[in-house]
């Protein structure tokens, strides 16, 4: 079967089994299409071609790894490619009966009541819709297996043991949600035992991780690659320029509107999605030219007020933007050498390069829109020139 036909058939299979078009596009088809673009248009599907592609992209064959050892990004790719290969071999994809998925099943009366109370609690705390949806799915799945009326330690431990088959990040995030849920039902006296103690905290000390950063020369390689490759090269180049110059987050890029660009006063304004803090930056000639080139010569005709849109006129998903930057780093010739290489690495690189050029922490904090100076202090760890000035001689205690 031709690869293009296989992708089309597998996509229709998912659609027929209740998957939304958005889920199919972002969790499956986008990965399949990237694989397809590396081959000729009329190539026949072959497992060896898939394995070669996965190995080239990830450094190993994800299909042979255990999910619990994977990062979240690796697990998403693993799930997508396993589904494609499964559909080719069997004509079906395991786990695609959405009508029978756990989240669609009814809960007991007590479980349903406590779940609704927990969701109202999250609403009061100001959780965003996407976060509330994620919490709902996790807690609903748990209560389906461990009904509230009969919940006990043994049930919970057995449920937690099943996390061994999940990706590491998925298991970690699920435990975090359940720990919050257990604390909620105990503190609100809905239950007389604190089950949160059954979950060992995996929380890292804040700001202990060393950011992945790139030099101006490496970022220039990335920008040059994006400007000359792909069907949306002007759009992708403009997005990367905004990342590199202003350190925006992907969620801010995806929601940037035409009205946020003040051409008359050379300003660009955004309200950060993460902190709701408004940021105002001078629109440099470099950024202005990149934006104008895209808006005038490549952006599709549409009524949307968003600056960056897909070829079909729909909004860009933040994960798609991050994936574009990641792929750009891979193919640009930059030696990644184990560093993270999604869009947030450009934000880290801006801070690092500003620090190296003599900017103070307060200026960097203002540029990035941090609400706390503590968030910016992490970059002091990568300021090698100034750290060398603090070096101490090793005492000679003799032998």
C-alpha cells in the first residue's frame, strides 16, 4: 500500500472511531506527514523505512523501547508510529474505540459527586479550561477503577502500580493530579484518611535545572535554514525571529494578533498567556521586516485577526510551533549534543546572550516578562565568564 494511502486510511479509521479531527491531526497525522515528506510521494509503505526514519530522528528505535523510559515527546511519537504500523499490519489500531474509553463511562453516585466538587474547586482556583480537562480525565479514570464509596489504600496502590506501562512524564503528571485530589477530599472532610501520603513526591527543587542555550552563531544557522526551507518558510522564519529577539513563549506566538503590532509607533504588545502580564517591546527593523515579508507575501487571505495561521487558515497550535523549531534545529546543521531544542531554548538563549553581553538580571527579567526575579536567577548558572571571576583556589592540605 502507498504510504499516502495508508495515512489517509488510518486517519479515516480514527475518525470513524470517534476521534476528533484536532486529536487526529496533532497526535497522529502531523507525525505521519513528517515521515512521508522524507520520502518520494509514491513510495510503498515498509516497516524498515519507518524504523530508519525513527532512528534518524531520535537516535534509537522508539518502537523497541519501554514506554516508561520515554519522555513525553518520545511517547507521543511512539504512539503515533506504532498506530500507523499496527494499522498496516492488522487494519485496526489498538485502543481506538472512543465510545468505550474510560472517560466516557458512568461513575457511581458518590464518585460523580466528589468529582464535581473537585472540579468546582479547580474553577475557584482559576485553572484554565485545558488544565481542568486534563485533571478531569485523570480523576475520572481513577474513580472508575476505585469508586469513592469503597476507596482504600490497597486499591490505590494497585492502581498506582499500573503506571509502569506509562511514559515517565505521563506517570509523573498523573500522580501529581491524584495527590492534589486526595488532599482535597481529605482537607474537605469528605474522607477520614489522607491517601496523598501514598504518592511519593517527585517535585524537583525549583530552578535546579541548567537551561539549554545556543550561541548567536547557532541561532543564525537556525534562522537561515528556516528562511530557505519549507512551504511556510517566511512564516516560520518570522516566528523564529520573534522567539530569538523577544523570548516569547509558543502560546504567546500562537495568539499574537494583528492589532498587537503598532507599526506607527514601532511597538509590539502581547499579554502573556502564562502570567497575564502585558509586555511592550520596541519593534526592531529586523523583526518588522520579517513580519512584513510574511504578512505581505505568504500569509493566506483570511478574516482571522491572528498574525500566524496555517495554510488552511486555521490557528497554529503551540505544539506545532514548538515542533517546527525543533525540526529546524535538527536540519539546520547545529550540533545539538544532547541539548533541548524546542522553542523555549530560544528564550533561554536570549537571556544567556544578554547576560554575556553585560545586561543585568533586572533588565533580563523585564524583557522576558518574569513576575519574579527568582525565575530569572537561574540564568546566573550559565554565565560562565562571571562565574570564573568567583573561582577559588583549591586549598593545599598537603599529603
